[in-house]
C-alpha cells in the first residue's frame, strides 16, 4: 500500500513541486542576498552621489560668481587710481555695510604689488560691525589671519584664483591683480574678497539646492572619496575639499542629509513580493493537486506545451485551438489572452519610455540612447553632440496663463521640435518640466549649433503669446550644446553636465539663443551683473 502510494502521480507531483518550491525559495534568498540587495544599495549610493555632485556644482558656481565679482572690481580705473593714491574718496563712495551685507562679503583687502596692505574693509563676524583700516591691528585684529593667508598667496604669485580658506571658520577667498579697465599697463596691486561659509551661506545654498547641507572643518587631509554614513531612515554623505589656512584645518567637509525612503520602500516591496511568491507557489501546488484527474492529464500536457510554445508545429497548435471541448476553448482563450498581453506589453513599454503629455521619449529612454550613442563612438573619431533646451521663463507663462495652457504650450513645442528632429535625423526627448534634450550623432559643432538655431526658429514661428516674458512677446527657447571630446575619459553624465553649463551661459547671456560649450568658458565670467545662480 505504501509502495503504491509512493508511485502515485499525486505523490510524485507533490514531491516534485515541493522540492521545486524549496529550491525556488533558496534561489530567491540567494538572489536577494548576493544580487538584489547589493544592487539596491549601489543604486542608493549612486543617488546620494548624484545629489553630492549637484551640491558641489552649486558650490562651484558660487566660487565662480565671487571670482567674477573680484575681477569686475579689480579691473576698474577707479580701483586702479585708489591703490595709487589718486582717489581718496574711493572707499567712501563705494563701500558701506549695506553693500557688504547685500553681496554677502566678509572682507575686501587691497594690497600693493609687494604684498603690503593698502586698505581693508569688512564686517566683523563676531560683532557684526562694519570696519575699515589700513593695518590689521586693534579693532581690525580679526582680519590678521586672512591678511597673512592673502600675503602668502601673493608671494606664491597666484595671479587669479578662488580658494577655500579654513582656520576657525570656513570662507571662500577670491583674488585677482588690479589693472586698468582696458587691462593696459602693469598691475599696481591685488584685490581679495572673502565670503564666509556661515549659517547664512548654508541657508542660501539649502534654498538653492533644496537639500539640507552641513559644513564641518576636518583636521585630516581630504580623502579621495566620499564618506557615507547610513542609519535606519537617513543617510549622511560628505565630500571633502582641500582648504588653505592653519595647519590644523587642511580640509572642508560638505555634507548632505538625505531620507532613505526610496531605498526602504524598494526593500519592503521586494520582501513583500518574496513572501507572496512563496505563498502563491504553495497555493498553486494545492490547486493543481485538487484538479489533477486522470482524464485531463494527457490534454493538460498538450496544453502545457501549447502555452509554452515548445516543440509544437502549426498543425498541432491548430488541432488544440479547433477542438470543441474545454481544452479547445481554453486554448483559444489563451491564444487571445496571449495576443492581448502582447499588446499590453507593447503599450506598457511605450508608457515606460515616453512622456504621457507630449508623446516624446522620456528621460529613461534618453539615458539609454545616450549610453548607446557613447558605445558606438567609443574608440572612434566619430562626432557626437548633446543639446539641452529650456523654455524661457516658462514659470511666468504658467503663472500668467495657467497650467492647462502650459500643457498645451508644451505639446505644441514638443510637436514642432519632434518634426525638426525627424527631418534632421536626430533624437529628442522631454527630460524635465520644461527641459528637453537631444542627441546629435555624426554632427560637427557648427552643424549642432545650426540645428539648435533651427529648433529655436521653429518655436519662434509658432508665435505662442507670452505676455510676461522679458525676452520676447512670444514663447522662446534657449539651448546649450556640448561635444564629446574624448569617449575614453568622458562619461555621458559629464557631457550632459557640459551642455547644462552651456545652457546656463545662454540664460545668463539673455536667453533666446544657442551656446556651444567650450572648456575656456567654464572659468569665464558667469555673470557680468553678479546675478545669483
């Protein structure tokens, strides 16, 4: 009896599925421990690193802005005359506590060519009082450490630079030689400006980036990699920057505190899927055992082959679907369901890779295409351009006309840009609210800029009214273009970042134009009017 039971199909089916269930659960556990969880953690680290990169870019923009402001003051005839002693009312006319507070300056220092102090002006970080002096003594003694660092920089002949200063407190320090406005003649001295990285600066950066930021001074040398500290619900990440100052403060740590909601949600969802997968497998085993009857075994094997499309000819599949019994009905239903599922899969694929509002490819598909484009030019001398486009003052448009009209505007612009892309044979996607990105393979810098101007002209021809735009009375766009210089050393994100910088320069130059990124531009004047980013 026992031998007969062990030979029964029900017993063997249960034993086989039970063994399969155990193996599947073990495989899922191994897959989770060795692949899924490490991938989730790596993705979380990559996300945190992207946020650190964004904060660092904002930090660098603030440094470039300070350097630009120093250059504007130092290359001015009035400053030139002041350092020579020909303009005694210079400080009275140009300096005030309100000016220092508005520009977020801590100290301005003028030096002769030999490094001697000519004039100092600043706001005492302890008392908050505005002070001017010609030597860092008495009430200006707080300036001493700054002055020594500046004189050391003059001795090293760093003609123009921006550095992080760290002593008891952190600050940005920018310097440049003092020249005439037309830059003729020799330098007559040096101008330094200092901006404290205090709580007010941190608050400004938090408003700009939308992230909680912290600054700490480290007694260790700046490590070569970012530092991550993970807790239950948050992750704290720091990036280190070398600093000048006393020997006890050689580095500055810029940190952000992020919520781990996305990672924890993914982890919980995956665990939930694992549990329900095991439960469903057990339920399927029980259901199959209940339905296992001798009269359906043979048709069931044929139906299994049909559903898997394994080793079945067209005549065999026709035989199954043309049957008049339940197997034939089930076969026809499966065939219809398979066709319907295939259609749903195609639609789902389109939804996952295209923007629902405009119908253009989305950021996900853009990233895939950009990676593929990089792979194609890797190791070759082929050309590749990346373009970022942004609708000028689109927030003003939405505020004035309303978001429904804003959606219509996006759809019209997307349609006309898609038409240009089809005509010129390049790929364009909507990667943000009013942001579009294009990939232009086999395109020279001149051709890429010409395409950007064609896109701008096509949008202009729409003549979509924009009453609140300070650029034009109709909707316009700005574009930034970056070229792939070296596929072995440049990553897709770096080229996109260069295009983003070019777009930033286009906006700073007045918008409604196309700017081609060139490396010298990265260290140029970000804003002649000292406009904050």
